[in-house]
């Protein structure tokens, strides 16, 4: 599974790491929906750490697309919410 | 749907336009390469913009710090002239500069972070440009039309995605610069108006008062020195002068 951290690059995360990421992402979703700035920052930090740790960084010339995309490491809650309103970010 | 999947959808939507343009997958390779070059230029320009913004903040911080140092010195001068009121005023103004300086430092850190990120983005794009230049020719020569459809499609969407990422990084840096520029403009105005006692204004009010105190104490000192001089040499020299006709001009004695 390829995960991109915006502004940083892509990581190849083994499928075994998926469950842990899902759990961390859940915390991020909750923080976004609950407008909780502090929870957002810590959930985002934890998710990014997990991606970096579980995955191996792909070289910039891997030329492959990602399955999942993580916001910028220093993204704010407001910025992320605004981004999620853009086309393609619909919940479906 | 989670944030990561939604983010992925947004990035895809941003880059779909590029893929739609080319009908022949081989053509899309050249188009992608062209876009990659343009993207690299854009990111490089953005690095330059961020660096300029950073320099401006540094300049303002230096000016503010110089003001704070000057006020500190004025407070010392005032105390040595027994003007505690002036010293207090100088220190109060100095204290008022502290939050402004702290704000500039925060802004500086943010801009420096953006700059660093964009530099890495530019380096990555450069690597992609170099690698893709040869890769696209190999792909064109190797793949049959059927293979090209999928293989090239995958490479092109990978490239589009990283360009989308770079584009978002540039936009983000630009947003930060824009919001900072408004504040930097306000700070420049504040510095220029003298509200922060502009450095380019050589004599501010505290300095004027200190100069005045210092000037009048100089006069006092000179006066005292003169009196001492006169007191010491007077009996012998000034005594006979009392009888001179100069008195008749109507001048009052000192």
C-alpha cells in the first residue's frame, strides 16, 4: 500500500501495518469532525510517525500513484477542513 | 470515508485535467514531462518568494531589536542623570516591543519551515525531471500500444500526483506569504510613523529630554567652573576694575 505524506513524499507501507493506520486515522477523523485543534495536531503527528516508521520511503522517481494521502505534517485543522471541501474530497 | 482517502481523491481531482488532455498515452508522456518542467520552475520561483519574505522579517526584527537596545541605553542614561521618570518611560516602551519581536520570531520560523519544505520539493522534482527524461523515451520505444495504455497511465498518474502535491505546497507557501505580507506592511508603517520610535529619526522625545537634561547640566557645570575660577582669581584682578568707567554704561552687575 502506497501512502503519500503531502509535502514530504511516498511510503510503501506493508499491508500488515494497515490496521494500525486505520486506528490512527480514526482519531484524526474524529478530531476533524469534532473541530478539536489539539486532538487534530496530535492525531496527525501520530499518523505521520506511524507511516514513516512502518513504511519505507519511495524514491522521488518511483512514478507511481498513492492509495492514501496524509495532510501536510504542519497542517492546521482549519486548513485541512477547507481542503476537504474541495472537489474530490466528498465523503461519498 | 476517512481523511486519507478523501485527501487522495482531492489530489486526483487536481491532476485529472492533465491526464484528460492527451488522447494517445505516448503523447501524455511528453505532456507530463513538459508539465514537470513547468512545475519545477514554479516551485523554484516560490522558493525565491519565500526567501524574500524571510529576509523582510529578518530586517524588521533587526530594526525592532535595535530599538529595544536603544531604549535600554536611554534608560541607563536617564538613571545616571537622576531622571527615573524618563528611565521608566524608556523601559515601558521597550517592554511593549517584546510581543512584536516574539511575533516576528514565530513568523520567521514558519517561513523558514516553508522554505525548507519547498527546497526539498524542488530537489525531488529535479530528480523526477532527470529520471523521466530518459524513462519516457524508453517507454515509448518498448511498449506496444496495449501495454502503453496501462503502464504509461500508471507512470503519468504517479507524476501527476507528485505535481499535485508540489502545486499544493506552492499554494500553501503563497498563502502564508500573503498573510505575512499584510502584517509586515503594517509593521513597516508602524516603524515609519515613529509609533515605535523609528531608528531613522535621530532625535526622539526621550532622547530630546535626555539631551536637554544633559545640556542644562553642562551649563551648570560650566557655570560652576567659571564661578570657581573667578572666586580664586578675583580679589587681585577684579578689585580695581570696580572703579572703571564701564559701570557707567548702565549694565547691571552679574
